C-alpha cells in the first residue's frame, strides 16, 4: 500500500511540474482564446540552438518573438527567413504568442507530460525495490 501511495503522489507531482515546464497552460490559453494571424520567419538558428525568430503584427504593432524546435508543429529545419507561418497570440496580451498551431503544441505537451508522469515514477520505484537490501536469513 505504501508503494502505491508513493507512486500516486510521484505521478501527480511530476505531472504538475512537467505541466509548468512544458508551458501547457500557455498553449491552452492560445488554443482557446488565441487570435490567429500570419507571421514571417526572420532568422533561424536551428543547427545550434534549435530556435527561430518570427515577427507578426497585432493591434497595429510589430512583435518579434523566438520559437523553439518543432513547437506548434513547425519543424525548425524546414524554416527559412521570409517564410510566412501561422501565429496565434492573445488579444489582451499580444506579446504572448506561438508560431504554428497551438493545438499541435498542446497535444505534444499533454502526451509528453502524461507518458513521462507515469513511466518515470514506475522506473524509480522498480529501481528502489531492486536495490533494497534484503535481510539475511540465518
């Protein structure tokens, strides 16, 4: 029973930590309330940092942001300067944006968070069980 309790607490703690680390709440906001527009890739550093710069206009103002790897379903390796890409941003906070599809980013984050949250605690508990010193039987 104790092992099951440790497992459940570990799964929940890891799920919440990964939810924060993967920006899942940001993706949920952009998916639910994001304004869709088109932006332009400004530059890429895919070989070094797996990131790219993009710009878009919101409320008559130009914004420039950084995108990461394949966040939002965009493959960094296929991006080139000048390429037009979909962008979602929050109307009340236009600096919060995502190049690509927020639904794709959200789906990827949910999958990673859920799988990792169940697998890693199971592995840790299995390893703990294997290294536990067993008493000598005399």
